[in-house]
C-alpha cells in the first residue's frame, strides 16, 4: 500500500526551524500497530494521521513510542498540509481528537489553534527529576506535565538534564516543561520527555496549554508572546481565554513524498 507523506516544520517560517512533524492522510484507519510502526520509522517527535470525515477531520498523533492525547505542533502541521498542499477549501478546520474537537482558523500565514486550558497547580517534584537537573527550579507545578519555574531565561538555556537519571521515571503521556520570563518576549520554555527517543522536544504546543494560563495569571496579560528556546527555536503567539487557550504559529513544508507498507 502506497501512502502520501509530508514533513512540515511547525512554529517557524523557515525550514530547519521549529518542530518537524510528519503528516499522513488516510482513507480509512489502519491498525494501531501499523500507525505506531510508521511513526517509529519516521523518527520525528510526532506523526499525525488523519481521515477526512466531511464536516470534521479525525486526527490522531503518534510518537515513535505511544499515541498522544494532544500534540500542538503536529496539529498545526496538519492544518498547514491541508491548507497549503491539499487545497482544503475552508479557512476553518475542525479536528476530532482524543482531546475533543479542536478548531483551527487560518489567517494569511498564521494557524490559530483553539486548545483546552490546563492550569497547573502546586506540586511536589519527584526525586528522580530533581536529581536529573543541574539547576533546581524555584517553583514546581503540575497539570499533564510538570511545570518548573525558574528565575531567568539564562537559567532556562543553561539547564542540563542527566538522561541516565531522568529516564528512570515514566510520565506517560506527559513530560517536564521548564519556563521563565523572557528577555525579549513574555515567557520562554523548554520541554523534556523521559524514556522518549527524542529527549528534548523542539517546540511543544500542548505544554502551552499550561504555560499560557500560568503566565497570563502571573503577568496579568491575556495576549502573550512565547519562544521555546530549543536549538531549533519555536515562536508562538498565545491568548488566554478562560477554559481555552489560542496558540498561533506559522509552518513551512520541508518535504513531500510517499511511504509503502505491506
């Protein structure tokens, strides 16, 4: 069986930036074990699979290890694929997902995702995570992910994770996001997933479901500019809306091709 395959860099306006995701359109769903094998073979943080059901598009996300409940950058990549490559006729896309219906609106070259808000609450940091970090956070919170708050952007850039220790814990399906006020934006972050083939995720839309309400409350602002200061760098425009967050970004197509499965 021959399937189309697109690789798209999300939350960036240039290739080799942002977060790469693979997008695979399907006519009908394949067995989960096949989807997982495709995601593993693609060897990027997330592969998005979708089936167009008419009014809504059924969307699922797979890492090389598991199916995820929510992935922002692969959702943005899928919207970009539909809009700029597959000539989807509407400027609003409704995705049916494990996290409910997600609406994407397209305006010029920005894709705006309406995602659930996940306000983190004060929590205790597991010893394993604490020991794996070279710089201790000043605050610890948790929603799906552990949210570790630091004093400065410089600290965020200088944090190192000892993977040998870090991988002793399983946070399936969450991870650890570190964050601080930004020098040239409202806030910065980095994101790490233990026991994952890719330790540091370049840009993590889903972590901003917690970062946006947290920083909105902390900075008393509803509209926020964010940068994920990974090696590839990601730029996100964010809006806090009570129980929802709007996360916007650009995307760039890296490759178009095909894959074959037996």
